């Protein structure tokens, strides 16, 4: 009995056989629409990152540091600080000193951990954990601890992703707020806007580690403001709260953070001179080499800042108050060469202020993570002085 195969069936069978054979062949290494036209074409002229880095070379930087005396340097700080407030979108008029509501307290061998919520502006609340060492003399120095991208403040106070206590200081932030309390200062771990409990419902559905920076920071830009400004203002309001607490030493406030927390630390310390000393981990760099060259979260951007200053100029606004910077030699998003270059420029600013030793840096062998071997003792020494 013969079997008749139609032309359509034969065509489909041939196509199926061809598809099966294609599975065993490597896909062609197609490089895009300009493939085969490379002759006479300069690839960098199609590269927007290369173009923007070239633009950086001619960025105005109208208020970059050029002072030769302390008097000139102080005048420069006053001018740049005012300009920076404008670039960040300004700050609302300060409300009366805030009150915090205590939600929970837990005892640990070396410290007590209190959980507070506090209104920082109308319609805006923040969470903060306060880790108070049990045997420290009062008033106790207070260090505001700002986490980087991840689960928020939980991830620096020893709370794991299941809400349980941990004792191994895991993760890239290594529970640095606990380290602060263990060394004798009160650690105030704040929840940055768009992290942890300060997220929208859609972002929460993505898991504890998902941040809401994209919609929130984008909204800030649409309003003519910035996420750096929003978070910095929360730090200022936290210091306002510290000033209401007799057990805390408001004249010895430190601030520290890793990654996005380092961003917030640098800008907050630059703008609020009540911050006595700062420790920036995994951030101090040059916009050219990090924010302009590598994909970063939207919360890093300040529109127009390169018309006036670079990151090292912002850091220079902290002078002559103590500042420590650290970075890993294998950090993939804040390249170490630019970390060193930026620090060298900040060092020159501190030298004009007559305080070259008040700024220090450690480059450790590692990636994008909190280290603290030299930085944390430095900060503790400054707030105790």
C-alpha cells in the first residue's frame, strides 16, 4: 500500500528537519547593524558612554576647589554648599523637633535595640533602629548608620531575611550598626526612602531585596528634586531627634554608610555641619568613572552637578571635619583608581584647611563591601574625642 505525501507535508517536514539540524549549529555571531561596514567608521562615535565621558572633559565645574588659603576655602564652601542645596531640589522649612514612637525593644548582651518610627516631613515617616550600648558613659556618641541597596536597615542590625536574629554578620554590609554598638557608640540605623518598609506595594511583591528607587527617584526628578536630597533631609531630621535625647551626645554625631548609604553619608555630611565625623564606604570616587561609566541606580543622579562640581568637591565641603573613605581594590562599580584619585583631591582641600590628617583612606583587598578595619576605629575615635 503506497502512502501519498502532499507537497505541504513535505515542506513542513523539511522545515522541521532544518530546524532540528540548526539546533546543533552555533548561532551566527551577529554584531549588529554596522557589521561589515567597519571600514571608515569610528566605533566610539556610536558609543554614548564614550561621548559623555568626552563631555566630562569640558564640563564647566564652575565651583571646583581652587582656594589657596583657609579664608578662601571657607568662602568657597559657603558658595558651593548653597548651590548644592539648589541642585538637590532644596529642603522644606524645618518643622518642630520630631517625636519618635517606640514600637519594640529587645535586649542583647552588649546593647539594647529599640525600633522607632518618626515623621520626617508631612506625610513621610521613616523607620529607625537605635542600638544603645549597655555600659557606655552618658551622654553617648551617636552614629547614624545608612545601609546600601538591599533589605534596608534590617540588614545592618542583625535581622535576616526571615525576620530572625543572626549572629554571623553576614552579607556585604556585615551588620555594621551592631559593630558600632559593640564598640561603644549608639547606632541609629535609618531606613532610607525606597528601601525595606519604605516601598510601594508593587515593589514589595518582588521580594525583600527589591528597592523602589526607580519609581521614587524618577518621581523626585520629575518634581525638580532628588532622592539624595530626600534621604539627606531624613538624616537632618534624625539629628534633630538626637538633639532631643538627653542620653545621646548631639555634639558628637557621626554618620556612616556603604554604597548608596555612602552616597547619603557624603552628601549629608557635606550639607549638615552638625555631623562631627563621617565614614564613607564604597562610594567616594569620580562621577566620570562610576556614575557616568557604569550602570547605577537612579538615586545617584543630581541634574547639572557637573556644571559646578565633582564628587571630590562635595567631599571637600566636609573639611576640616574628620572624614574616612574606604574602597575595595576589586570593586566593579566604583573603580579603585578613581577612588584613589578622588581621595588625593580631597586631601589637597583638607591641606588648605590645615588639617591633612583629618581625612584618611583605606584601600582593602576585596569587592564592593563594608570593611571597616581602619575606618570604624577612626570614626569611633573622632566621636569620642
